[in-house]
C-alpha cells in the first residue's frame, strides 16, 4: 500500500478543500470516525482513496474490497479516521459481508456515515440507504458516478432529494476528484454538530406492524433513553435476530 | 441497565412476532421498495435515449454469448500472453546484462581484493546473489507487463464477464463462480490468486478455490513452458510457423491446467468438501475506460513489487543450497551428482531425469530458477563445455546453445513434453504454500495443497512415458 503523497496535489486548492491534509494510513489520535458504506461497485474505494490520498487498487467488479480498509485525513485541525466497509445490497441478511458492515454501523458508532450511491441506479441503491438511516442519523449521501449519469442523461434534483431524505446530498465524481472538497466539508459539519440531520424513516408500513413497532420502541426507549436507532432494533427483534438479542442483553448497543 | 426490563422487551417482541404473522420480513422489504420509488419519482429524471446502456449491453451480448464468449476469452488470454512474452524479452536481457554481466564480475573482483575466502565468495556471490539476480531478471519484466495488462482488463470491467461465462462450468464442478476471477489472478501469480479467494464467502468453496489455484499456470512457469516448447515442439514444424505452434502448445498446457482445475474441484466437492453450491449475485458493472497511468502505478506497487519481494526472500536461501550441494563432495563426487544419480531411475519412469527432479526440489522457493538450475546441473553431469563453473547459475543467451546442452544431457521430445506437464503439475512454490497457510490457518490443508498436485504430476507423466515408449 502506498502512503507517500504528492505534495503539489496536497496543497492545490483546485483539488482539495482548504485546510485539508490527507493522512494516508496514519490514523492515530483521531477525533472522529467516519464510515464509508454503500452498494457494491458504486466507487466506495475510489471515494476512500480520494479522501485519504491512499492509492489502493480499485477494480471494476463488485466485491473488490475484501478487507476492511482504514485511512485518515485532517481537516481544519481535526483528525478523521475513515473506515471503508464491504459493499452490500442490504443489511438484513446474515452473509458475512453484510454482518461486518452492519456490526460496524451498530457497534463501531461512527460519528459520520458516508453512504456512497451510484447516481445511475439511485432507486435500487436507496434500499440500503433507508436501512442505514434507521440505524444512524448522522449521515451524508455521496451521489457518486455523476460523470456517468451525465453521459447517460440521468439528471437528479439534488436539493429535493436532500430534503426528502433529511440528510445532506453531495454529488461527486470521485474518479476525477470532483465534489470531494464539498464532501469533506459536509462530513466535518456533521461531525462537529453544525449540521443536524433529520433522516427519513421508512413509512407506510402496514397498520398492525407499525403498531407492534411502536409498542416495542416505547419499551426500548424507556430502558435506553439515548439510543438513536430504537426503531431499527424493534425491526430486528420482530425478525428474531439472535445477534441483536444477544447484543441487547450484553449492553453492547448502548 | 436492568436485566429484567431487557428480558421483558425480548419477551414482548416474541409475543408481537406471533401476532403480526410470518410475512413481516417481506412486508418490510416491500414497503422499503415502495418508499424508495416514491422518493425517486420526483427527483430523478431519465432521458429515454439511453445510448450508453445500449452500447454496454451490445458489448455484453457479444462477449458473453454462447458462440463467441469462449473464443474471445482465449483470444484475449493469448494476446495478453503474447504481449508479455514479446515485451519481456528486451528488459529481461537488459536486467540480465546489468545484474549478471556487470555487477556480478565486479562483486567477484571486489571479494578477491578484500581477500574473502573462496567458500564465502562462492556461498554469497555465486549462490545467494546470483539466485536473487536471476529471479529479478527473469520475473520482474513479465510481471511488470502481465499485472498492469490484467489490471486494465479488470478496470475496464471484463473480469466479471469471464466469471459469467465460466459460471456454469464451475457450478457443475461444485465450485463457486467467482473462482473464475481467482483463477485468472493465478495466471499472474498463484500467491496473489490465493489471496484473491477472499471474495468467496462460503468457506467450503473458498477452500476449493485455494486448493486448485496452483493449476493456473503462473508467471514463474510461463518462461519454462515457452523455452521448452520453442526448442522441442516448435522445431518439429517448418520455421515459418514454429513460434505459432510453440505458442499454441503453451496455451494447450494452460487449458489443460484449467481442465485439471475443474476436475479436481469436482472431485473435492463430491468427496471431502461436500456441500451445496452457493448462489450469488454477480452484477455486470458498466464498462469504464480505465485511467491508464493510475492503473499502471497501483498495479506495480500493489501487485508486482509485493510478489517480487516475497520471491526474493525465498530465492536467496535456494541459491545458497544450489551452491552448497554442487561444492560439497562426498567421496570424489559432489552431493549434487550423488542425488542426481539416485533420482535417475525414478526420473526415467516418469520420462524425466534425475537432473530435472533435483532442480524442482532446489527450485521450490521460486519456479523461475528451474531452467537455470537444470542447465547448470546438466553441464555438470555431462561434463560438456559451457557455463560458468561448478554450482554457478546461468542461462544461455541463444536458444540453440540451450538446445545443444539439453540434447547432450539426453533430452528427447518425451523429456520436453513431460517437463512441460510436470511444470504445470507439481507442488506450488514456497511463497504460495506460505500464503495458503496464512489464508487457511490449517497445516492439513496446506499439506494437501502442496502434495496433491505433485502426485497428479507423477501419475500423468508416468502414464505419458509408458504409452510413449509402448508406441514408439
């Protein structure tokens, strides 16, 4: 893995947000943890490289990231540790990669989660986005592969999307470093609390299920008043997820 | 936190689960999709002239079609190999010039000047230094060409299509379709191929992929195949087509390796590694023009240099061993001669000879040094002129010289064919063995992966030799 940085790029304002320093793999003494989640083959690893200055190989095939990659960057004197999660289509099944991604979001408690989506396949990608937004409310949507979307004549109303989802949306073309400064700035705003998200929660669930969830959520909130994802836990409990039941018993979720 | 309250929550959830019925999972998923399409409805506008998608699917129709899929695959494989073979020649001889013809003599004279004892000079410079220099000169150029070419194909998006084409064959062998990807990596380097099996989720299928990766003919073995095919098989036909015939012979060996990979995968999945074939979604990603220089850079750093470094670490002690067995005498013959003579009988049964078997033992650390070792040992046994001296690795510049030495060593067409087969079917190099251990954490499977191919190699070469002699 290459960690040496190109110094001209490092200081160039065209490529970087002001006050940015890419830290490569040096991630000690960080102030915030940032998770990178998303469907396979949406360019997560490319976003990861653009943020950290690392040059990890990114292949054009799904499932390329086999080991959890970590890196870091410094922005306005605060240090961020970035964790690249394996790409998944959902967080509901029990396959190894989905569990790894889900466990990190639940137990790793990242300060910010960057959800990378393919702008060309937004609807399909939203499935995972909605699930992540049930788990965490500190998230930013990285609308990647905008260059391809443009070529495919797909246009997205970013502001409406952002309003609908209740989280900031940043369009990027990570391969060409476009939108990365804006993404970094948004990450920092969420991390230090200047930007508060009110994420979209899954709606129009059949009456009887919604009622059951409400009963459970009230009970969970009574026991854990500060938990951000009581509704997600209710979903998993209703599904009979033994992993979550055990985590609840051991107190890992708090 | 109150344990009783938590138990209450869990009991409550069990109760509610009964009440809402068992279609909860599906209902929730359905609502999520409904939500998603609702959000997209007023934010995404799709121009209906989807030109690019059509181009992608046009390409896919051809490269994954029943009639063209496989020929195109072999054509691309042949092209990549051809570029590697042709392109590696020049930098290889340049490196050999530098490391062997310039640095090597000056190291020798330096050792002489500071009065180093002959055995230390021999051990360090003729043994360790030469082996490392050989591995760099022979291995670096083809890897520096093969890996970037492979990575460009990967970035373009061709590899998932290969996996798609081969999926049915792998399924029939009881293996995972993604094994096609790790198999392709193995053509570059088996150690890299073994690491790449991490993309396979199911432990059973991953193990199959690890155990059979050695049947992908790796970079260290391509030069051996090409050299022997040129000398012995290319010579059978008129000069104008000889290099083409030699290339086909080499591709034939590579395809035979794939046949063994499918066969062994099938046998494993029917016996010790029984189980269901797991299904998986393989999304065919859009074709993307690779960013050439970036790809070149990352593939050189991530793949080429890491693999090269490991090979060097293992080649250095091998060089020392070669020098030692050629220079330690028992009675009035060197240890190497004793071993060669005791192997000759078994070698004859396999249609090989003692020199080849010894060379394969010595060259366990790196397949690249097989040919230099064979030549050195052959010169020593036959006592013909040529080469640099006892226990000194060398490789001859002209193919005719090499052919001359091998024929003096009693080589026939059978020896050549069986050497090519044995080069395909023998134990993995120690780098790969070490990687297999690191990935499986199992001594048992590492031993199996090392011994199984060599037993197959013995059987195949034995059968070929017997039939050959029966018919000849």
